[in-house]
C-alpha cells in the first residue's frame, strides 16, 4: 500500500482530477507499527456534494503526519452512496479488510443501520462527524459508536430560537426528508417552537429523496402562508426543491426559510440558479481551538475551503489515530481503540491540537497523557460517545455564498 509517487504530486493531481484516490489505500510513514482506519462517506447520492469534502477532512490527518511519525498509516475510503444498503456493504468491506475504526458514516439513516448491522456486531469503532439523529445517543452499542457532531436534540431548539429572533415568527411549516435525520430534526424543531415559543405549525410535510419535482409538497407546506418554512434535506434533493420554490412560489410567499446543516452547501445557490437570500441556516460550527490551523491546512491540501462537518471529520480521524497509538499494539483492534478514545480526547493531559498532531503521536507513544482539543470543538466525549460542548453557526445565503451571522454555544 506504500505509494510510488511523491505526496505533493499526488495531492496536486487529486485536487485537479477529483476522482483520483477517492477509494483505495493511503500508505506511508516510518515503517513501524501500523495505524489503520477507514473513511466511510457518501461520495455519491443525495449527500454526495458534502460527503466528498467530509471524506477529505477524514483523510487529512494521515496526510498531514505520515512523513513525520514512526508509524505506517493505512487509510481506506469507501462510498456509502447515501444509501443504507450500500453503506452496509461498504462498511463490511472495511471490517473484512481489518480496519478497526471508521470515520463515518455521514447520514443518520445510513449510520444507524451500519452501526447496528456491521460496526457493533464486529466490535469496530465508528466515529461519525455528521450523524446528528438523537437516536444515535441511545444505541445499545457497548461503547463502540461515537460522534464529533452534536445531536439534533440541540439543533431543533436552536432553529426555533433563530426563527423567533430573526423573523419574529409565530407560525411555521415544515418540509422534511422522510428518514431518521429529517423526521427527528423536524420533530425537535416543532416541539421547541410550540412548547418554548408558543408557535404554531399547521402544515408538516415529508418528502422522499431525489424526486423529479417537489412543487406539490411545497404548495401543501405553504398553503397557510406561514411566517417561516423550515426545510430539512440534502443537497441533491435541495437543488430540485429550491428550483421549484423560486419558479413557483417565491414571488407570492412573504415569509422566510430556514434550513439545517444538511442544506448548508456553498455551491447550492449556483446549482439552484438563485442567490437564495431569503434562506437562513444553522449548522455545527468549526469553533475548536485548532479551527484556523485546520482551515488553512485543508485549503493547502485540497485547494478549496472546508465545508460543513469537515472539521468534525478531521477530529474524528485525529482521535482515532491517537487512540490507536495509545493502544500500544502493532495492530490494535476496535476494542483497544474504543478503550483509549476518551483517554486521548478528554481532560486531563497536555493539551494538543491539530497543529501538534505529529508531536502528540510521539507523546502518546512515550506514555504521556494528552488531551486532544480539535478543529471543531474541544472534542470531549460523554458517556454516550457524544460531545460535551459544541457551538452552532447561524448563517445566511448572501451574494451567491454563505455568511455566518452569529454563533450560539452549548455545553452539556
């Protein structure tokens, strides 16, 4: 698996060609014990446009340190296709190939099935950067399932607060993807909007992914002219949905729209053919101590700025690497990595971040205690494998792109 081309030449080619290295192995390092992890992301399908950038976030730590540590690095990427069955097949391929930890999957409907069918039975660690469904918290997983993103049990109330603060909304309609992610986040938003803000939600409309038109669903949701329309979905469906909206409804609808992380995509306005300046959004932010270093490194390696959940992918891979080293074995298994994740990520210990990742590997190898503080957050895992402290960006589509308006912080 050791490559026969220079690292920079490979990265330049990958950034140019796009398809180079999307699946397969990355090898290298000092020839000592091997650190192995998989990256399981949606490179195609409804979440493909965001999944490829999350994949690159998960690959980045290995590329960053591979020439600086006395370990070999073996990273394999696989495509879930934003589909549970394809995700199960790809996850099984990683497990069968001996990868004890996996960054991913991304979409909650894929993650929940992959974890139950593959990771948990095979005692493989899964660390999702973006599976936000509250059901992940309650998995009977024997502590093999973690995530570096927050639960939508938080994002729903955040969205409800934003529509009250920004739009003075008292009525809302919801239009949501009919899967674990869409159903749970919509429910979380409605509960918060109704119980905490005395709001009303007369129309709640679900939709299936990647349909040829969403005009009918939009018409039903907007029937009572709500103050705000809350839309939960992924980019490929979102392109069609918003094209239908701007073609058929935008000129008559006087309200605003709010979307969550799954529709935070800087390329969406160009794809839709509209600046989308009536659309606001919320998403977990990259607000960890190492955020700036990560953003610069990501752009240097991949030639573009990081998108939503890319920092969470990086952090998931970074703690998997450090936990593998802490396991102190030539080929650590999933149980050993599981048992060392909190050891390297939670207080106490010397704080290390993305810029010290290679040094942190050496420190852990020498038996020193470290506390990884990441690009997305402090990366402290609670007893359920969830984050203790997170923050959300409140953004708006402006001038054909996304602009952060403010940040909301949470700590459990």
